């Protein structure tokens, strides 16, 4: 963004981050902060393909121990197992899984910053992720690496032609899922510099990092996780949630406020995300979704969904 003449403080505005903090190894960046910065970038960018350009700069060394663990994996199976199991160690914008269909390897991505393919933040994050995946793969296997096909849930953007320059493969937009398809000869190639000792050390550091994240993830993360796991049986109020977390409601309210959120906001966020997933990936009726999300009837669910997205559940499902 700075190269395009947009001052970094404008891109970082509202995130609580500055350039100095980004240069400090001890800095931890939350998903809320990432979403703020990406939304700023999407709004301010003079180049609509800025997310692709940024992702192309994510070299293997940008991933710290995660990158070195991939580079030193003793076998292709160890590399794939590590990549999927420890992806959260690099603060990803999406979770992913790997499967194989005959001679094609398939990386399936689920976005973490937004559940809505029509959200500009969703597109921005996935473009960044796909470009970064390509750069990492080329660092591991050479510049000849390329995807066989790209599939994205969001509609074709105005800059869709840029995909040909960046990826050089067929791209399918408005697809039901986000997938990177790779010829299995690439997807399952052995890492270039196997070293079992280095891999074990890097793997151990990633394990420790994930354990530390679990401890310091914050009360908002704890509440969000509990809501997803228990919906709709419990937690219709902050009192019930506080009891689950063994603290007074006033204490929980204060801790969430310190993290810039409220129980009501988190409940709405989880309901919105789950509602979009149900509408996109299941044939559940509005009544079934309303019940699953803890609403008293389908009408209340419909009103809430229109407030969140500007569309009715039916309009969203057929869009």
C-alpha cells in the first residue's frame, strides 16, 4: 500500500497497531486487528489486486518455525500432516484440509475472517491466502510450481483478469467451495531439504506456540468457542455463560469490554456465521435453522438475518 502512495497509518487505522509494533517479534496480532487492516486496505487500495500482490510476498521465511518445519519435513506425508495439523501456528486467514481424487490433490479452505462470500473482506482474505499458498509452494518446489485449477466461492471481481497473470491456471468463481487443485505430483512431492532433527525441533516449537495461544486467546475466544459448541442448548444470556466459565457475570462483562466486544456482539457474530453456513451448505428450513440457533420462531430469525446481511434467508440462499 505504501508503494502505491497510501500512508501506512491509514491502513493500520483503528487496529491499535503501528509500524513499530509490526517490527517487534513479540507483537501478537488478533483476528479482529487483521480484519480491521484488511478492510482498510480493501477500501483504500488504488490497485484492486493488492491482496494478490501482498500474498505473493509471503515467502517461506515469513512463516517462522512453521515454514522451516515444512522445509525440513522428512517425507511428503509428514509435510502434509504437519501443514494441516499446525496451520493455526502461523495465524492463518483460513483453515484448510487436504484430500486426493485420483491424480489431483485438493486443498479446501474455510475463511476465518468472514463467512460471507459477498463480503469484500472475504474476497480480500482468500486472494491473499491463495497467492501466499502459491509463493510458499514455489519456495519449496521451485518456480515451475503452479495450480491445476482455482475455485472460489465469491463472484468474479472486476480485476478477475489479474488471476491469469498471477496464477496462470483456470479459475472458477461463485463455486460452492474454496479449493486449490494441484496435480498430485506437486501436492505430494517430498520436501527439498529433509532433516528429521530440525523438523522435530520446529514441530515442538509450533506445539508450544499453539499451547500458548490457547492460554492467552482471551475471553472473547473462550465465549465464541463455547457458543459454537453449545448452540442452542445453553448460553442464551451472559449469566449462563459466566456460570459456565466459573465467574461472576459482571466480571465476564468487564473482561469482554476490555477486549472491545460484548456478549451480545459475540452471540450475534456466531449466529450470523452459523446461519450463513447452514444456508450455503445444507437444505435446512428457516424453522430448523431458527431452532438450531436458539430463536423462538422463524420470523425472529428472518428479521435478524435481514439486519445482518440486508437480505432475507431465501434471497441469500438463491443468490
